[in-house]
């Protein structure tokens, strides 16, 4: 399991907020999942489409899928007994409990 922490504080200037190290892509500070491929499993208390849109549009995920593969970077799960959870664990994919994801959505105002 990984801990994502609080959303970054923005200065309102993406050039300042972005990672400006040499060779790094300029990404707004709120795009903490930039480039990640995310899979959701289980019945979430929000619509699946809302969770997927939030992951892509707000957090910067490159894609969402219904299948766990080697290309998956993160599984948001509800049940540790699910087949997707077991496969993600076997593949060493980062895991996030659905409750943590909902807290993250809420911290960005995504569940309002």
C-alpha cells in the first residue's frame, strides 16, 4: 500500500508549481498521477465514470482500464479478496484502498 498524502498547495503559477528539474516534463502540481495507468475494482460509493474522470482530468492519470496488466501502475480496490487485487499484488502494482481514493477526491473537491 502507498500513501498519497495531501494535495499540493498551488501558487496559481503552474511554471513554479511544476517539477522544474532538468529533463522533467512540466506538469501542474495537482497532477500527482501523471502518466499512471489506473484500474478500479469493486463497487465504489461514487459512479465509476466519475472516479475515472477524476483520476484522468484532475490527477492526470494517462488511462483507466477494467483489466489489471503489467502496464497497470495502480489498483484502487474495495476487496482484498478480488481477483484483480490478487493479480495486482502478484505483479507488484501499487495499491490504494477505495476509501483512500474517496478521501483524495474529497480533498480536491471531487465528491461535491
